[in-house]
C-alpha cells in the first residue's frame, strides 16, 4: 500500500510541476515587456510610446526586433533624437522604429552570411553573420535571441536608419525637419 501512495504522490507532484511549467511558458513577456524590463532599452521604450507602437508590438506577431540600446540612441547626431520625439515628427519616428522590425521570428542561428530582410517600414536591411557576430546594416547584435511571447529581440549597438531618413540627415540641415 505504501508503494501505491508513493507512486501516486510522485505522479501528482510530476503533474503539478508540468502544469506549473506550462503556466510559466504561457506567461512569457511580449516584446514591449522584454524591452521595458531591460534597463539598457529605456530610450527605445520611450520612443515606442511616443510613436504609439506599443499595441502593435504587443500583438501576436511574430516579430523580430533589432532593439538599439540607450547608448545607440545617444550616439545619433546631436538633436536627432529630440527632433524625432517631437509630436510633429511622429511619422519619421515610426519609420525609424519600424525599420528595426522584421516580420516573422528570425533567430541568430537562422541568419546566413548575407541576407536582405524586408522591414515593417518597407525598406530592406542587410543582415549578415561573420563568425559568431551578427550585424544588421552597420549595427552589431550585442545580445541575441531574447525570447518573447510574440517573437524575438536582438539588442544592437547602433540605431539603423531607413534610407529615406538617412538621406534626409545627410542632405539637409537638422532644422529642416
């Protein structure tokens, strides 16, 4: 009788552990929550809120987000971040942020030597791998494969700009925005 009780207890404990693991898996954070919980992405979170993209990035996805660090935003030319965060430049901010998003889930192991990825913004970005280093355009992935319930986040060391914004930055004075 004791062995039946032990077997029953072990079975019940196993079922409880499996159920607990299943509940934890279902409670995985979405992309916005991952960014919010990562101190080095607070500027990105501020920009996502200013662009009204929170609900979009909380949607089912899946999405691959190349998330610039606070330092990456600070490295933009002087005044550019402030300019982008102004309400009248929301369209430009949305373009910059959606250029960091690729539809679907692309893990670092899925990236080939040189591949183009169509971004949500509409332009293509170069994603490449050399050795164990992954890059998107000129930005290096410094923290790959951060899993989220609706995709994956790759933290990068530079803000990448869509061609239209980059052309404007290089060809016009900042005051022209």
